[in-house]
C-alpha cells in the first residue's frame, strides 16, 4: 500500500469549519487508512480553547482549494484520494460518527499516531472519508491540520 500526506488551513470562526478533508475518489474508489494526524493553531497564540473533531463524511464538501497529496515514497503512484482545504461548502458529516474529539489550547499542537491495527479506516465507497474541523465561540484565528494515510 502506498502512503501519502496532505495538509490544510482554514480561518476558525464561531461555527465548525473543515480545514482538511480526505475522501474516496468518485471515479476510482479506494479504501483510505489514516494512521497519523496533527493539528493546531497557526495564528497568534492566545489562551483560548478549540474543540477539534475528526468525523466520518459521506459527501465531500466544496473545497475552497484542492490539495495535491504528497506520496511519502516517490516511486508510488499519485494518490487516488480527493483532498481539499478551506471548504466553502462543508462536507456531509455522518451524524454521531465522531472518530476523535480533542479540546486543545491554541498554544498547543496535537499529534495522534495510531497503534498498530488502530488506524481510522474509511470504506471504499464513492465520496466517503474523514474531515477534520474545529470551532471556537469567540476567537478568530488560522488553524491547520495534517493527515497521513495509506490507500
């Protein structure tokens, strides 16, 4: 299986906004196995708290910008996953399918690495995947997420 990475940025506002989404390609479906995530505040540090949520999606959002995944081994093919950042139209999130929720101070960065066999598996279904989104009631700042996966 080939391994890839991608990162995304968005401006945090009062409603939950997706800064990175990874979904199965609609023409060539594949199963994504997410094994590492990193996220945090990229704006001016302050003592605020945001709740980060990694959640399953069934329909990709309308990306403000498409992201080209980087193969971690240059001998591998281009990624089949569709990746986007700074969504103008949010993905369709599966209700009650939060894979992870992390309350995080804006001065901190969070890194999650799956234990062997504990990867986040996405079904090989057109448009299914995960989205990483965050919200804060009063702070407006830039936030960033990075994901690594196999397909």
